[in-house]
C-alpha cells in the first residue's frame, strides 16, 4: 500500500508550528503503515504455518525412519557377518574333529607299533638279530611320532583359532544387539521391492550420507566401507567388529586348508608305513619259511646219512668180527690155521715166511679204526641233527611270532579298538 500526501487548504490561519507538528505525525503514521504492510508481506512467505507442530512431527518421523532404514542396512551386514562367522566356526569345528580323529588313529598306530616291537622281542635268541622288519618298525615309529607332534601342534592352533572366532562372534552379537535396539518399530527384513530404495546411498551420520550400497557383496562392502561416525548408523565399533570377524574367517579358511593337507599327508604316511612294515613282515615270514624248508631237507638228509652210517657201522662190525675169527682156537678150521700142512711144508726152506698173520692183524686194526671213525661220524651227525632241530624249532617259533604280529596289525588296521587309558 502506497501512502498519499495530503493537500492542505490554501487558507492558513493557524500558526506554522502547530501545522508542522500535525504534518510530522501524519508522516510518521504513513511510515509505520508502510513498515507494517511490508512485514505482513514477509510474514506470509517466512512465518510458520498454523500446522507447524504437525509438520515438525512429520519431519522428525521421516528423519527417524531414514535412520532406522540405514541402521537396518548395517544390522543386515552385521547379521550376515555373524551367520558367516557361525558357519566358519562349524566348519572349523568339523576340521578339529577330523584332526582329533586322525590324531587318535596315529596314537593307536604308535601303540600298535610298540606292541609289535614288544612281541618280536619274545623271539628265540637265534632269531633276535636286527633285521629289515626291525628297521621298518623303527622307521614307522619315528614317522608316527613326528606326525603326532605335528597334529598336536595343529590342534592347539585350531583351538586358539576357535577361541578367536568365538570372541569375534560374541563381539558381533553384542554390536548387533546394540544396533538392533532401534529396530523395534521397523521390519527387520528388507523387502526386495524396496531394496534399491532402502539399500541405496544414504547419508552419513544424522545429517550427511554414509554412502554405500547394500547390493554390493559383503567383500565389496568391507573394501568400500563408508566413513564411520560414532553418532551415525555405521559406528567405529561396527567397523571394528566386522573387520575382526573378516580377519578371523580368513585365517580360519587358511587354517582349514592346512588341516586338510596335514590330514591327507598323515593318512598317506601312515598307510605307506603300515604297508611297508606288513610287507617287511611278510617277506621275513616267507624268508623264514624258505630257510625252514631248507632246514627240513637238511634234517632229512642228516637222518639219511645217519642211517647209512649205522648200516656201514654194522657191516664193518660184522666184517671185523669175521676178520678176528672165532673166540677159541679150537673153533678154527684147518684152512684158517697158520700151521696148516701146506704152510708147514712151504716153510721147510729158509726165507719162506708169509705175511698172513701181519695182514690179518693190520686188517683188524683197519676195521677197528673204521668202526671208531664211523662211530665218531654218527655222533657228529647226531649233534648236527640236534642243532638242525633247534634251528627248525627257532625258525618255527620266529615265524609264528611274526605271523602273530602281522595278524595283529591287520586286525587293528581299521582302528576300531579302544586304547587303554595308560597307553599315553
């Protein structure tokens, strides 16, 4: 509204001061009216509306809903990380159980190795010489002890890794519980229809955007993580818990790979050593059986030689008896006497002595010496036969002991037996 200047009459009767005061008041009133109209115009564009309370409440609700949705995204990430951590704990627990089972098998194999060596100690002294089977058993024991130490060390590392994962899981659970405190009035699930809206770039803190998309994979989220804000949805504690859980899962996956390789190596080494020892014992049994067969043949030949020597002794003894002649001189026939007529007539000339008597005596001595030699040989054959019998008995005992060890090892190869508590 524009003010208009008032026009006064041409007739001036009153004093000028009185008139000027009146004009000043009129001018002042016009200025006040102009200022009032201008303030009204400004108020129409800037003054709060009558529904201010409703508008402010709606804006506050929108800000709270926006914050809830942003926190829901963080809670979803935390929940997924918690689920992954739980699954990793399950996988590592299964790896630990497989490690414990393998360690139990190795301990049983060590016990079996010790039992095998202790049983072979009971072999006869003749069979106690160190052989290839003893070397294989000793090498098997060394390999098994080394595997046992490696498995125990790996088991301790796995226990520490499980404790780390459990600590990361508890921390994630605590952060998840703390972040979920503002989710009572909002659906925890993110609908697929509004996923782009709720998981899109959202402001960081309560005023500026956080700037990450829920459609990225968890690895991308951790790589392109938004800036943290202690008063925003994505707090430093949330980031720290997620990073700790990720590191723990990464180390756990690598550890599970190492566990799998170690178990495969242990199984291959154990089976190879077990087969080598069994093959060595089988070879030793076959070798012992071959030697025993040769001993049986030698024993039979010795017995045959004894029979021949006994027959020869009897024949020689009879020949010696025949050579000695009768026990009484009255029993000599005329043809056997040294004084038979033909000899007496022959000896009437000088220098006609005959060596018949010396030859008879010499032959008797020879036959007697043959008897002594044959008797000595029969004694030596009997002594050799006793040694052969002892060797055959020792070979049979050693072969039975090795066979028992081999059967025991084959029977316990499946590890389906309970080891006594005092074994280790």
